[in-house]
């Protein structure tokens, strides 16, 4: 959570920092702030509660001198959103200024010691102690050594960018457990929590690893490892474009990303599906092929929407690859005593590749000798780097806080993985070919669903007033019921519950009356008839019903209040289609309720705290 950015070069820093903050804002929007430094004017700090736009309004076009600076957009952990708790934080003498993403766990004990030494604190944050510790060490040693000494005694996680009024031509950055990427421009460097804030300036980046620190001047950047040894790190050339990170005429990133799904799914499978051989070629798993042949069990770890993708993957892998699969919330994984060994593969799914719980789960799995694989969207992210092997989603940057295109690309990767592992085992050529051929058609089928956006918007209008919705699905579409419910909660703040259709009669049905509508995913698949019984039970209680059904199903029209049709496909692929109307429903519901769908309250895109 939180986004940090630093700039040093020849251009005016303030506008570059603000523009970068806007791209990082999905990481948190409780407050924003910046500090710009110059030899002539010293340090100027400006902060504003709320979104980056408030900070921009406060600056009001004023020309701020200084070609170096740091900035932050906050997702509050310690202390309420207010000016005092906003970053950058500073020391008693106002020499050291810094921005921080992460949590300092031993801050209280360190703060008590500093207070005894006479330090005066002005915020409730854990971060402020870092500035005071550097100040304390800086009395006896230089800036860089003071930072090093500070990093040795703080416990927790950090992505840090620090400036010092006494050394205005320098930014020091450091990382432990929170992402930090260094962009290399022409006579300028830009460092940020996320590529999205860098890509406008350069596509040449260095991914800092845990324990690394960099001292950056306009001319040079020196990187040090955890032992304070200067190291040479190669730069990576990214193929993400600025255009991919912008709205391109859509009202919101979420809508743009929903509409991008035909492309993002094509990108996920491009060059990987071999229809004629019923196979999936996965470059990232090539060297692991033999190990994967011997895998006897899979444990999937992930959070939120990525967890729901894992549940769909479980059905696919069990049915077609013949492997036992368990799906765990990453945040619960460490509390389980799950049997892991070299015949177990742990698959971590993460859009951001930085989710702290998921990262902790794969570290735990590695310790226990399991093979770790990643299904990750963000290239070069920590999870992508720390897993033994993996498959990138290639969905491009996802900016809307609610995950949409990353989810369907995760499902597409599970289809590929099912083919890869299934064909290593008992899956026949014919079955492989059928799945591959149908998968290739999915992007076109999604286009057909997207054409119904207006009709879906119209349906939404009738349901905006309800405070509760029940989402139901069975087999492959049970996880989609969970995902539909999560989307509507996140985006429209409507209370929703996702349930397996068959479980409804075991409790939730007690909630149903004329004021509690249900959305049921009922494609013409192997559990269709069973779902129909569920619909009858809902109707008998006077509940309104929206059905997501397969085109051509006339029966369903008579039984439900509204029907949104999806095209016919293989049963295992239906989740790739059925989730799309649910994404649109959540989007339009949020819009009709006048909410900020790209930045729902209390959420952040990348959850880097445990
Ligand atoms: O980046 P990740 O996929 O690891 O993120 C996991 C969840 O935090 C994420 O899916 C979250 O639930 C989204 N807001 C869902 O829309």
C-alpha cells in the first residue's frame, strides 16, 4: 500500500512528482504530499488530505523551484488521514525528509528512546521515527552511514526515499519487503513503487531487491547490497507503453479494463496455445517440465480476486489434469500445518506480485521444500522474482482498484496450465485440442457480451436501491458467485454474499424476500438442472432473480426477472464469460450510486501489509 516516488535530474521536480503520484494513487488515497529540494531554496513541503487532486489544488499552478524531490500517496495504517500524518515526514531540525511505504513494527520502542533523548514528534505514524533516527546518527556520521545505521535497527518493511537539506543533490532510497523500481532516464533518475509512475520517462529500469539501497545524484546512481557493498545491476527494458497505462477515452480505468478483456486474454494465450497438438507451450515452465511431471499435488495461495481465480483453477486442474488441488487464502496459509514436500507445487497468483500475504506464503512453502510457481501480471515484481518459475499474465497494467482483466487473464493462464499439466498426464490429444480450440474463441465471445453493456446498465438501474444481493453459482461458477459478490461490495458498497447454489437451502435462504434479490449463474452445463431447482426455491420465497444464462436458453426467461445471456462454450471455460456481466453490473451499480469506482473507499490496489 502507499505509493512513493522520487525524482532527481534537470527538470522541475514538482510537476513530475504530481504526475507520478496520480499514477500511483490506486495504491492509497488517504492523503498525498511532496518535498522538493534545492540548494537555493532549501526544502519546500506541501501536503493535503485526500486525493492527489487536493494536493495539486493546494499548489494551484505555483512554480516550485528544485530539480529533486520525493512524494507519497498514503493508505493509512498508523494514524488517521490528516496533514500531520501525511508524508513526507521530517526530523526535529527539518533537515531530513522522507517518504515510506511499509510498516515499522518496532517503532514504539524506538520512539520512546528517541523521546528520552529529546526528540519531538509531530505525527502518530511509525514512519516519523526513521527521520529522527537518521537525524540522531547524522550528528556523528555522514548522511549515507546514518541511513545505513537506521536501517539496521528498524524492524518491518520499507520502500524509502530520503532527502537531506544539507546534501541537496542526492536522494537515498532503500527497500525491504516493499517494491522499489529505479528508472534510468537521460541525466535523470526516477524511483517509484510501481512502473506506472516511471514509464512516461523511461522504459529502462532496475528492480531493487530486498536489503538493497541506492544513492542517486543527477549524474549517477550507485547501488549497494545488504552488506553495503557497491554492486552492478543490469537494467531491464520494459515493453509497457504509457498508452497502456492511460484511460484512452473511457470514463474510468475499471470500464476500460473490462473492455480490454478480449485483448488481454488474447495476449495471455498468444504463442502459447498449440491447437493442433492440444498443448500449451509455457516458456517460463520449460526448465521445470520434468519436475512438474513428478508433481503429485498442487496448493494454490492467493488473496481476493486472485483467490477466486485459484478456485476456478482447482476445478480445471482436478477435472483435466487429474491432480489433487487445494486453494488457500494466503493470509491463512501459515497457520495451517499443510503437508508440503518436493512433490508439491505451490502456485501463487497475484496481479501485483507484491501482496504481502501471498509473498509470505511462498516463502513459507520454499522453506518446506515445495516447488513454487507464480501466475503474476506485474513483470519483475517480487513474487515473480522469488518463485522458482512462473507464467506472466501479459494483461498489461491494471490501474482500477477492482481487479477485472487481471482476473480473466489468470483464468486463461489456468487453462494453459491445465493443458500443460494435463497433457503430461492422462489428457487425450482430442480433449487437449478441443480445450485449446475453444479457448482461442473466448476473446471473440467476450466481445459479444460487451455489446450488451447498455442492456446491463439498464438492468442495474432497477436494482440500485437494494442493500443486499445474494450471488449463487455451482461447480465452475461457484467461484464466480464469490467474485461477483466481491466486485459489488468493493465498487458499490452493497452488501453481497457469494454462495454455492446448493448451500443456499442450508441457511442463506432465510434472508430471501422481496427486498433481497439474487444473481444466479446458470449456464447450460452439467449442473444446469440442479441450478433450476435453486431458482424455484428462490421464487417460492418471493425473491427477485437475475440469471446469467447460455444464449438460447428460453426456459430460464420464464423463471427469472432478468436474464443476461452469455455465448455457449465448454463448461470449464464458462467462468471466463460469466464473470464479465457481473463486472459490468458492479461498475454500473457503483456509477449509479455516484461512487468513485476506480478508487473505492478504504481499499488499495496493492496490499503490501500483512
Ligand atoms: O495483486 P493481487 O492479485 O495479489 O491482489 C490480491 C487482492 O488484494 C485483490 O485481488 C483484491 O481483492 C482486489 N481489490 C479485487 O478486486
